[in-house]
């Protein structure tokens, strides 16, 4: 059986494992080393802990096998966080005088990144995710960054179409694949040059690791990303990398459970009159469903919706028993938050982002519906 023909569960369980050695663990423990024995000339894979680590190597191979099964030409680099990974792509590929297109409805740290890009003399253009609006501002850009689905609004764009148009105009394409995970969407197969993600979220899934990664197949572009990592030193700790690799073994189980439950919950929320602007790409009547169904294999664990007022949203969150009021998403324990509290997202005061965990579906749906009832007071 080749890697390319393995089922996704098999691949997730086996991804990145070294060849078995008698009396050694299947997944070697984390290697804690700032330096390695290095007599004579510099040679071999490991010289200094900021550059390489055997624990990273196993994880990077594993993520590459999930992002691009059977494609030996794909390189993956892990980072200290998802923002570090996104920044590595942007700042390694762009110079003063270049133009970049960013999502106007993307992750709330992007405005900070925009300000830094502009301080370096880089022109920043923005466009919303829906309807492939990036096409209107793409001419002359060197790089296009896509979030699809975007966070927190869950709009989706046609990655293949945008990649083809961007390449025809001389631009590179990076896709933030955090919400989808490699089991939900493979940006490199859709034509992107980079797949970038926060491994903090569903990829690792336990809410205990900060991690990011960049995967790509262009050797020159990835060499620039690697150089940026070396310069900035935004590296993953070996324990975090080992925990992330350990977590990949349950990725398919978690994603399938969470995706199925998210659809059930979205369908239940659709029947509630106080819930407006409900978004989940897996719903057949969601505005993004048509294109999402063409490029995604799973629709993710995140639902968004709006309650009538800030007070109603806060009462709803206080009434939940199985859902933690916390930021981030993708973990085995369900979380929800009133997203406007951060101030960086252009959403209503009553906007809720809810991340479905691995609880029993009936229990979770019942808890959410009960909390909605209790919040109406």
C-alpha cells in the first residue's frame, strides 16, 4: 500500500513515524537540545537548535504527508504559532515596493501585520473572502493571502480559480488552512504555493499547544521561509512539536466527530427565531456551501451566528454548561465566545463563534438549546 492510496485515518495514525527500531518507541520522545555534537566541518542535518531538531523533522514530515499525500516534493516547516507561520510567508516573500492582497474579513491579527508591512514600504490591498472579490485588486500584486473558510465569518472563496488567476498575473498564493485542516481541504492540490495554518487549533485539538506551519513545494520560496525562521527564531519547542505529532493520530476521529456534530447543531440553530446570520459551510443553504462542497472534504467544527443584543449573547454564554467561554477553536472541548469583545472583528455585538468539540452530539445540542432558552429573560 502506497502513502497516496492510504485512507485518511491510516495516514493520520502513521504520518511522519520513523522506521521501526527494535526496543525503541514508535514515536521517539522530544529531543531537548540547543546544540549537537559537531566535530570538524559543518555537515549533517542537526547542528544548532534554532535551525533544526529531530522532533520537528518527524512532525514536519507528518504534516507534509497530510497536506500532500504521496508528493515528495512538498516541504513543511513548523513555527512557534500560526501567526509566526503567516508572517514568515509574508515577510520572506515581500520587499519594499511590492503589493500584497490580504483578506479584509480574516483573523484579527492581520491589521497588525498590515501596519508592519506598510511600515516596510509594502502596499497592502484588502478584499472580502466571498465572491472571489480578491480578483478586483489582484493586478500587480506579488502575493495573495487567502483565508477560506475565513475566521470568524466562515465565508469561502474559490481557491483553484483564484490561484489560476493569481499565477497568470505573476502572484504567489498562500492559503490559511487553519479552519479546514488538511483533512478538510488541501490548498496545494488546489493550486496554492503555500498552505499555512495554526496548529494550535483543530490540528492538535487539545488546547494545550501553540504551533504553526508552512507547507509548499517551490524550493526557492520555501528556502526564503526557512531563512526567515532562522532570522526571527520563531521556532516550536520540542515538547510542543512532540505533543502535536502525538495528537495527529486522532485527527481523523476528532474531525469526523466534530464536523458531524457541527452540522447537527447548525441545523438545530437554524430553527431558532432569535438566531440570525447563521453560518456553517456544511449547511445546504449556506451561501458558501456550493463552492465549499467542490473544494472541501469536511466543513470544520466552527459555527457562527448572531443573537439580538450583546446582553443576550452574554447571558447565552453564561448559561452554557458543556461549552467553555474561551477563544480559539478546534479543541475536543467545545468553546464559544462573543467575538466582538476583542474589538478587532467587524461583527455585531451579539456575534457568537462556537467551536464544536467531541462531546456526545445530543448532549451538546441540548445544552446549547437550553442556554438559548435561559438567555431569553
